[in-house]
């Protein structure tokens, strides 16, 4: 008998370690020949800890499970039985490409990884000249999933064509956006997939060293990635000869101290070099002068972990999913005041309302949805009147918003959008690296101005608008440059919350 109990951080936070211990104790008590696998999460966080029991080759789900449920789960008499995992609506409605193996396999078992299609992408890429690897990534239409949506293949081409004695692949696993957890889930649930993507990137551009920069708040991801690198070295995946080829590639795991701005690529590079995490002016681009001044690919975890899929299934296969210039799939992270929170991978194009109401099941509080913030702390607040906006980079940009890293945070009608606007400005003031004036000073003045509005001084609203325009136009990076999105969207879509302050003051 095989039993799966996730060791994913979210599942652990909800008690999966106790459940795993209970499974082992019950098996010992009954003298059962039972294999316990600590897998990643299937992404249905509201059902965690989600226990799966393999019966007749089929995985049956039970959740949310407690230690007290274990005996009945093993007997298949539990009231928490949900049926075959793959038949759950949440699973069936997805197109799991990047997350195909997350939750399915034992994350550190290389044989299990291979048995589920792992390393096929790398083996196919190894048979191609580097220029063709780059071209396949361009053809796939893959765009960076870290936030900016820059075409991954074009970035690789710049690094590939740069002349240097050393080049680097840096994986951005800082994942600072509020309501996001895709990078963490991927690293904890399928670490070899990311390693495979980084190796392909290295071969494509001529880099022999890679770094994964992980925030310190992710201790489980750090542990799993470190262990996976060790397994990868022993398996000949990493080291002087990748899978017996002429290519060398190795990876080091680095831990960041957890500043939001250290997710910005140049700030991250400074931090990686042991310097203060301050944004560097561009040019030079990191692709030409990045880590230690050498040509460097900086890519998000999900961008890199999608690369093996492109080689396993073909660039055309991947490109066939999506909408407009947003190709492939996007792992949405649904969080906040929502009934069904979790990770949902789907082709670009699904409407925001469908995600929030059909997939997410509306608010957890049962009250009406008031706003949805998409794209982290720099993303706009969308009212329900914009729920027909399809998830693609262009549609979100034309609605004065951004998809970013695809975090979707739901708020019910008790949310005060003036307070949310203040929170956005305050976040920017706290997290600003201080390099440029519009952000360093502007965010502080922004908080003061919103406080004036909160005291009933609505005459300060044009001043806030003016300040936002200055921050947008004059900031050196997107922290100062995009903070106006949540602020202005709150003001534009929820004017009553700003006017109410005046009424209250009168
Ligand atoms: C303030 C700020 C924070 C950022 N945080 C992250 C982050 O946590 N993870 C990430 O991948 N990209 C983050 N980015 C985007 C990176 O600068 C960069 O665009 C990205 O790592 C490139 O990888 P991609 O092309 O694969 O998306 C951030 C950008 C800014 C301005
Ligand atoms: S916008 Fe803010 S975080 Fe970005 S460089 Fe300027 S001060 Fe630093």
C-alpha cells in the first residue's frame, strides 16, 4: 500500500506532519506493508492536508485530513473521501504542464522523476545545437513569469551572443509578491524540473554555473533544493559532464534575507554578490553585464521550469495554448478571502470572474466580492465590473493592471479601498531601496497625502494623482513605478471609499 502525505510548507502548516506520523504509527500497529511518500501539494490548499492512498493503481484523495482520520482513511471508510484525485473538478479543469508532476511524485526520487517524463526535455535539448535550443524557446512564445513578461528566448539570445569567459544562469526564487506561492510549490514539489530547466538554459547560452536565489522565508524550499542539487550531482545530472555530455553545469543555492526589492533582478544580483540589495541603473542589461559583471540570464522559477516542457512536448505544442501574445499556460495562485484557494495552472485567457467565482468559489466569508488584486503589491485592484478581463498580459495592461507573477488576492465588501491604497504606498515607502527620489520620497509623501484624504481633505486627491504620475514616469524600477497601479485603481474604481472619508469628517 502506498500513501501520499504532502510535505509542502502549506500542507505542513495545516498539520500534514502529524498526519504522516499517524499513518506510520497506524501501519506499525496493524503490521501493514505501507510506503509513505511525502509528496508536494496538488494545489488544493483548502483540502490540505490532502492524503492520497494508491489502490489498484489509482490515487484516491481524502481531505482535509487530521491524525484522527487516518485509521478510517486506511480502511477506506472515511467521511473525508473525495474520490480519485484526477477526477476532482479542480484537477480536471487544469492544463498542468509546468506543474504536471508537482504533488504526483516523491520530489527527491530521481527514478520517480524519470518514470513520470523527467529529463526527456533535457535529453532532447542535448541533441540540439545551442542556437536551436534558443530558437525553440523563442518559437514557444514563453514570456518571463516573474512579472515583466519579457520573451525568455530573446533574453537567452542576447546572453548566447555575448562574448565572455564565464556566463551565469540566475534563478529568481525570491517570490516576494503577496498571494504568490507557485515558485515555492514547484521547488518543494518538483525540484529536478527547475534544475533541468536551468541546465538547458546553461547549455543554450554557454553558462556553466547557476545560482538559485531563494528567500529565507522558504526554509522547506531551501532544504529540498539543496538536497535535489546533491542528488543531481550523484546522478550525473550536474557536474563536469551533464548526463555524460560535453557540457558542464553546476548549481549553488543562495539564501536572500527577504527584502521585496531583492526580487528585482539587478538588486538581486547585488545581493548575490554580497552587496546591499540596491537597484542598478540599466543599461547595462544583466544579459550583458550581470552577476560579477558577466553575461547573465536572470529568470523566474516558473519560466525556467517551463523550459523542459517545451523540449519534451515541442515548441509548437506549448505555443498552441494561450491568447494573443500570451502563449502557453500560467500557474494562477488564488488567495485572500476565497473559498477555494490554491494553485491552478491553465492556458492564458480565462476570465478573471471565472477564476474568482467558479474556480475560487467566491469569498470564504460568503459576502460579495468587492475587489481582486492581481499581480502582487504593485498590481491593480479590479472591481467585479472588470471581471470579463481575460488573463493575458495585454488585456491586463489595457485595464491599467498587470498579471505579474499571477497572484490573485480576493477581498469581500468589508474591504476599505482607501486603506488598501494607503497600504500600497506604505509598502513602497518601507521596501524602497532608496536609490531614486520619486520612490524614496514620493512614497512617504503618498502616505501623508492619503492620510489627508482619510481625514476628509478630498482636495488632496488631485495631488495624489499628480504624485502617482510622477512616480510612474520618474522611478528607476517598477517598485516606485508601479505602486501607482494599486493606488490609482483603488481611487478610480472605488471612489466612494475616498468620498466617505469626507462625509465622515463633516
Ligand atoms: C520590486 C520588484 C520585485 C520583483 N520581484 C520578483 C520576484 O520576487 N521574482 C521574480 O521572478 N521576479 C521579480 N521581479 C522581476 C525581476 O526584476 C525580473 O524581471 C525577473 O526575475 C526576470 O525573470 P523572468 O523574465 O523569467 O520573469 C521583481 C521586479 C521588481 C521591480
Ligand atoms: S523605484 Fe524605489 S526601489 Fe526602485 S530604484 Fe527607485 S528607490 Fe529603489
